[in-house]
């Protein structure tokens, strides 16, 4: 969270708790722009009461992990601060509400409170909210809502005001670089995407954040961009990043594996396909994929009656595309396949659909008496490779 201009700056990596017990209400702001005695006396105390009550409820909900209630009470506290024209507190409350939504409730509107926090930080004399922090959060909320050249420039401009060694690394700064990484990837700017990924990971470590899923995502972006940028030359460096991401994600439930983990496995398959097609079968990523958990032990192996391989897509073959796909399916007792779904594929929307259409023709021997859990969420990998051309002996 943003630091405030006070002798003791709030922890930037956590929610700003500037109201603690009864004796510490508003204490953080003493000597900044308001006086404790002025806030808690006369008519202003009455005006501030609903704000305090709502903020206490917000803190309690955060402690209990009830994010929806925290969001509701946080917005009430912010609106009450606006109504009471306590703009210093309104800025902090709006900032905290926006960050809560960005981090945990992405479907909620973070743009409005983030924009208001920035407006107040700029316009309020001796603002308790750091203007740069508010600007970064406002730009971040905008680029998350809609990724455009304009929002991209706004984030870069906000980050450009930070000077090395003169700012506290925090979640919004990390997330801003993360979103710039995604924006660069969407434009095919592989080198820039890699640079932003590395910056984001460095800020994550410096801020001592604890969000393994988003860190794993940043590592996957870096490794995949690296393979694409170097045309699968830097396999070892990519392997290290992919493996670190898999370790962060940990063992996956067999019936609902992480999409990130599935994407890593597909990238491994594609990388291996490239080297097999080039006649280098030993050049593989060799990832240590954590076991799936939750499936009953000793599930019977499927015995296939018909299992044709999908044909290589003509357009992909002409353009020299390699590909891989992971598909899930369910099996009934008669050997019929159902619920065929593409879990992950590369390139996207090229190989998975073809594999799924082919699987509709597959037939297996009946599995009589097998546990229901053994019949669902079964998985099959597809790897599309070019057979290396053997040189003639003549």
C-alpha cells in the first residue's frame, strides 16, 4: 500500500491500518495535516463517527478473510469520509479500497476509487497519501480494466517518476510491471516482456510478497518468451524458470489442475517437439512435474480399441508450426468418451480443436466396476512434430 507522510510509514506491502485501538484513532496523522483534538471534538466527531464505525468493520472483515464484507465496509467508510469532507482520510480509504479490489476482487470497480485517491492526493494540501503511489495505482487500475496504448503510457509515466533506491517496493509497483509485461506480450514484444518480467520478479522479492501464483505466472511468461525469442535455444534457462514456477504451484488436484501448470506442461511438449523435429531427441526440458493428487490409487489402464492420431493441420504444416495440446475427457463403462475438453494448447486455437475432433472417434474397452473418480478427468497429451528427414546414403 501507499506510504503516508508520517514519521512512521505504514508497511507498503499490507493494508494501511491507520486506525488501531480506541487510543490510536487517527494517530498516524498527528502533526501531518490535521490535529487529533480537532478531529475528535465538536461537530466533526459526529460527522466522523460513521466513517470510523465502517472502517472498524472493514478491518474486522479483513482479519476474518471476508473480502466481500471488507469491500462493502471499505466503500461505506470512503463514502462517509467524502460526505464529511475529510479528504485526507478519503484519499487513504479510496486507495485501500482500490488495492483490495485489484488484488482480490477483480470484478469490482477499482478505477473509480483509485482515480479519486489520485485526485485527492494531488489537490489536498499536505496530503497524507503519497502522490506517486496514488498515480501508480490509478494507472494500474486503468490498464487492468482495458489494455490500450494510452493506459500503457500512463503506467510507464507513473513508474518513470520513481528513482532507484528512493521508493518502497510494493504490490502496486510489482503489478504495474506485471501488466506491462502482459501488454508487451500481447503486442509480440518478446524482449520487452522478458525485461518487465524480471523487474516484476525483483520487486516481488524486495517487497517480500507472498503470492506464489502470480509469481509463478511471471516466471512462466519469462520462460515462454525466452523460448520464443531465442527460437528454443536457451532451453536450460527456460527449464529453470519453468521448474521454479511448477514448484511454486505445487501438487495439483487431478480434477481441477491449475491452468498455469497445464501451460507449463504444454510448453515442455512444444520445446521437446522442436528438438525431436530437428533430430535432437535428447535436447528436452526434462521438468519434474508434481504428481496429481486426489485420484484413487490403482485406477485401471484404458485399453483402446480405436485410437487414431490426428492429422497435422495443413496450414500449420505449411507455416512450419509445431504444436502440443492437453485434453481431458470422461469415460463411461461402455468405453465411450464424453466431456472432451482442451485443457491447454500451443499455439492457441490451432491444435486442440483438431485433437478433440479426432478423440470423438476413439473407443475403449469397457471398464466394468471401476470407481467413478477413475472415469472422469482423464488426460491425454498430443504432440505435433515433423519427422526428421533422413539423409540419403547415395
